[in-house]
C-alpha cells in the first residue's frame, strides 16, 4: 500500500478521505432512510466513481514522473 508522502498523492489526501467518508455516509443512509434509498445509493456511486477516477489519475501521474526521473 502506498502512502500519501509523495508529491503526487499528498495534495489529494484530504479530498479522498472526505469522499470516502461521504461514500460511507450515503451507504449507511441508504440502509436507514429507505424512503430516499435510491438517492443515497446514487450519491455513493458518484463518490466511488470520483475516488476511482482520482486513483487512476494519481497512478498515471506517478508513472509519468517516474519516467521523467
């Protein structure tokens, strides 16, 4: 597991932690707030997509920087 101590990952650490908490919140709410279950699942899906996009972006930039060095 990589840490956030490199120059590519560090700027995104807080945002990714926040998005992960939002994802967890919406999953939890989808089980508690059945009236709005679809809404919460949709929001959780959006957070997961964003987190996945960020991971791909970070890995791509790390690879680019490794090739520059």
